[in-house]
């Protein structure tokens, strides 16, 4: 599949007023521009952490970066699950559904290597009104480095 044929990331469908996030905002010139997509009934994002985000042990990612990747992918996933449940496409003409983090529990299972392509996955646990619970995993080389569970709430203006 060429870049032109690749599906549009959830974050690239956000309206401009929601596109400034440091982790995933397409309009943040210094951000990481995390991109999340559908993978069947799950969501997936891929990211390689640059060396300046090293933790206390050389060659490994600092924990705050791991949490931020889970956080950004989790809220994007919550929105995607809500759109799918409503029978809508993110970015359609209806009111935009943006989710924010209410809580994020992270379990660090093993050190996460720097410079390795990471895979972040999201699975819907529950969707109840404005509340979405998303199970998250962060993998490096097929090994689970961190797990998380997010409670995300649909943002109201």
C-alpha cells in the first residue's frame, strides 16, 4: 500500500482546535504526531522513540513517554470506538466527539527500548454514555513492555 492509499489517521481527522496536542496533534510543529488507525476491532499506532527521550537507564525510554503514548492513543481510540458505535465516521459533518483522559493506570512490565518500532494497541472494554474504558498495550519486538487502562470522557464545550 502506498502512502497515498494509507488510511487517514484518527488524529488527522481532528478539527484544527483539537489538533495541537504535543503527543498526537498534527498542528503541533514540535510534537510527536502519533497516528492511530483501525486494525479490525482494535486500534493500533506505531512509534519509534528518539534517543533524547531516554530514561534513567541508557537505551531505554523514560516512563513518562510510555504513559504519553498510551494516553494519546487511548483518547484517540475512545473517540474512534464512540464513532463506530454511533455508526459514524470520524471527521463527518456531525458534531465532533473528542475524548479526554479521566484516569490512566499504567503497568510497566519491562524496559522499553529506544530506537525500536513500538506498537500501541487499544481494545474497547466498555462504552457507557460519555465514558469509554480502553485497554492498552505497548509492545516492542512483539514483547509487551507496558499495559494500561484508560477511562476517557467525551469532552463537552
